[in-house]
C-alpha cells in the first residue's frame, strides 16, 4: 500500500515557502486519496538551541496552521514527533548502520556546521529523517530538490538494513513538484531560499501576516532594474520569484501569471502578486486563529493523532527489534 510521510519543524512561524512547498502539497496529495502521515518535527528542532516553552507554543501553532491549511487529521494522521518513541528508537539502530564520514559529507550538514564543533544531533539529523519515514514503511516522500541527498541516504540505509537483517522496508520514492513550489526565494536576497531562520523578517511572508504586512513585504521585495516583468529564474531571480508566488497563490500556470503582468511595471505587478497572496492566505490565517483560540481541542487532536501514529509505528519497530535481536519495546 502507498503511504506518504512528511513533516515540518516548529523552528519558527511558517512562511509561504513552507506553505506552497510543503503544506499545500500535502493537503493536495491527501485530497487525491493518498494516505498521509504528517507530524511536527519537534525532535529535529532541538538540533538548534530551543527555549522549552517557546518550542511547545510553536509546535501547537504549527499543528494549527497545518489543520487550517486543510490537512484532514481524521483521514490522515497528525501528531508531534516526540510523542511517538519509535522514531528515536529506530534512529539509534539506523545510526549504527550509517558512517560518520558519509553523514559529515552531506551538503546541508557542512553548511550548518560550517566547520565548527556542531552538536551530534545535527550530524544525525538525516538519520532521524530516515527513521521518520521508515517507521511508517513510507512509499513516497514529498521533498524539495535540496532534500534529495537525504532521501538517497535513506535508500542506502534501507539497503544496509536489508543486507544485515533481511527485507523489511520499501525504498521511499521522492515526490518532486514541477511548479517551482520547492524553491521560493528570500524577498530580500533572491539568491537565498526563503527561510524561517533568516535574520531579516522582511525576507519572508508568514502565514500569520495580515494583508497590510503582506503588501508591505511584497512592495519592498528586491527585484532588478529591468522595467517589465519576465520569468527567468537564473538571470532575474527576484522578479521570477514574484511570478512563482503569484502563480502558486492564484493557482495559475507561470505563463498565465506572466500574461497578467503584460504591460505592467514591476511596481504595478507587485500589487497583483500581493492581492493574490492576500486572497490565498487570508482564509488559512483566519482558520488558524480560530483553532489557536482553542488549545485544549488542539492538544486533544494531537494526542489522538499520536495514539494512531503509535499504532502504525510500534509494530514496525517491534519487527525491527526482533530482526536485530533486541527486546520488542
Ligand atoms: N524557501 C522554500 N521554498 C519552498 N519550500 C520550502 N521549504 C522550506 N523552505 C522552503 C519546505 O518546507 C518544509 C519545511 O521543512 P522544515 O520545517 O524542516 O524547514 P527547512 O526545510 O529547514 O526550511 P525553513 O523553513 O527555512 O526552516 P529553517 O530556517 O529552520 O531551516 C520542507 O518540506 C521544505 O522543503
């Protein structure tokens, strides 16, 4: 059977890159009938220092935005990663199958560790990601292009596991988008991706931003000095990023977005883009605010989700433990 597994880290407020690149894709897969396991990756968040109360608040907020975006927690499974111990248990065994050299070679690690004395958790991050999907015997993982190397590591860990302990896991296949949604750029420096942790809040549009703030951030977005609008991500990353955002927000093809931009200056086009974003994000924001006003309901939903996730993951881990000569948990 097919199973799609995905996650978001509660490392900050979600931005439109997370929304179009991850959340909305999950919602659409789920609406097409794909069985979706989706969680808030609070264990992953600890690879950077976290304030405990803030982490808890962000985790709940992230869950609220996932639900507000249309994730169906009854059809799928939605929970906090740390509530399902099998992730960390499987991670340990997989870590024993991975080599330090292989992990230290991954570009994301090299970027984030930047030659410093990084926490061990940062090195193990992609191994925990492998455990996250294998513990549900995932067949498909929605990823962005920058995650492909981590999925290759997962495939390698599956091969090593099978070699030592016999066949057990499907090799999860990547689901890559073809609408540019996996590469939304920073509004202040279009050579970088939009990111939760960028020090400049104007570099990203948050799902919690109101219409005025969305308009202001788009108006201040860095473009270039060519007056008309065109789509050329290599030569004109800033303007092209606006076209991508417009097409995603208005659910149009980039060509259709460009058609609307014809004859407009960049400044005029920015108003069109901002309108489209306001229209797409307003209902999500309003639903999230309504959910966040009911924390007890959210906690209950997540508790229920975690119980269902454990019912899926525990038997898989029990089989892993049996194969590896470990106690069943
Ligand atoms: N700029 C982006 N464009 C499209 N998709 C993006 N994603 C992240 N940034 C963009 C996707 O959102 C999901 C969230 O994954 P994560 O919570 O693990 O965060 P991340 O990938 O590390 O990226 P962030 O949001 O910028 O967080 P920080 O700053 O903490 O690293 C993933 O599916 C990712 O592809």
